[in-house]
C-alpha cells in the first residue's frame, strides 16, 4: 500500500515498538505480530520492530514516516516522552495502539497527551477519549504464529481446551463445569487455578503451544477477562472480544464463546463460525455434538479459520492503521491540537 506522506509519494517506512519494557510485558509478541502485518503490505526493507528502550535511537537512524507503539501505558517506567521527542525529531507521526482497554482506561490521559493518533482495542472505550483522532482497532491473529492446518475433529486429542489466567469469573464457571469436564479428555491450563478444580492444571503456554493445543481440540472455550487494573473513572464494561478469539479461529478450533455483548456477532457469525454459550448446560450440549457429529464442528472451525484469514490477521490491522494515518482529515485534526508534554509519571 503506497500513499502520500509528508515527504512525497513513496513507500511508507514504519517502525513498530512497544509502550513499555519487554521485561514487564507479557504481550510483547504483539510487536513482531504487527510488524509482520506491515511487512506483508510494505515489504521487509521498510518495516522495523524494536523494543521501547531501543526505539528513540532506532527512530533517529531509520527515520520512519510512522511510529506505532503497542501495549499498555500503565507502567510508570514507560518513556513516552522520549518516544515523542524522537518522532518529532524526524517528522514522524506517532500512533499508540492501546491493547488493554477498558481495564486500564484511567491512564488514557497519557495517550491523549502524547499521540498524534490513538487506536483502542475496545470499541466502547473509544467514545470516552478526549482526543480528536481516536479509532477502534481490535487485536488480531498472526499467520506465522497462530495458523494451523485443519486436523479432522474426530482425530483430535482433547474434547475441550482452555488456557488463561484464573480470573474470578473464569474460576466460577470452570468450577461449575468441573464435574462435566472431568469426564472427558480436556486441557484446562493457565495460571493460579485453585487445587479443588480437578480438570484444571497450572501450566502456561507459549503462543505456539496455545495454537497447537487449540488445533488439537474439538472445542475451545473462550471466557473473557473480568479484572480491572485502573478503570474507576468510568467503570467501562468491555465490548470487543480479546485477541484469543482471533488466534483460536486461525488455529482451526471451533470456539464456545461466552458472550457478554453483541460485538462478537460482527466479527464471526453465530452458529456458523462461532458457538455462543451461556453456561454449563450449553457446554454439555456442545460436547455431545462434538462427539456425535464431528463433521458439524469441523465445518464451524473451517468457516471461522477462513473468516480470520480474510478479516482478522495483523496484515488487516496494519492496513487499517495505514489508511487512517497521514490522511488529510487526520492531519488537519492533529495540526489543530496543541502539543503537550506527558506528565512525569
């Protein structure tokens, strides 16, 4: 995708970084995932990905047209001011893609004071920013890390798979489903699972291992997060599904999605590309179908994977970023906004 930047017509140079240090960042892999997406569009020689501590120097050397910083802005050690100064020094536009909305929305002011353009992973949080250039951009899946060739459902090792931190809402549901799940070969994995839940085990998975487990399960549970870090100001409920929704679809597993809102229906078609559930009885019916009619579950998984490839990879998200950055309307809004220094916190 070639488009007009402030330097004339040509291939856009993009530098991708994170919003805080990798040593604290459990989702640092999003940076190379997004860089992969930009590379699919622009080519490898025009895209660079570096951790935050190396970003200012890399910006001065690489001289990108666009800098995209991805992640959380809660950590106090995040040097967003240094990132802003480096971008200004080479005339680059600075975009922040915030991936933990709405759970950390009380820190939104840092982005409002720093970025030329803000992307939020959550559609409802977008409406609460005090900034003239904010857009909704859900997370996505990586072709390299998450795609798996479809395995026949009847040959898969596990009936049900789930991996995630044992947040209270997840513990409550899995505890209610424990008797059911314990009767089948399942993999309920993650961190901080209570010892009284028989079907769960405390084991963390890498992104590749997660995709492998999803590809080897007839069904994958999708249970959202229910733990706010800093969300007192507006107490915003989450609206947009998390990245695991897209990752599991690309890995080729049919998902049992616990719907807390309707936005999932815009991303995957209920009944055909994703299975909506509301409790243990729904899980039981889905397991019965997965055992009795594996072809139907296979069809759901195949349609979901095809949809994810068409619409929910990081290449699609990178294309959206490029379409919105440097647009005439966006630049006019940015030029009208006074530049402010980030508060020292």
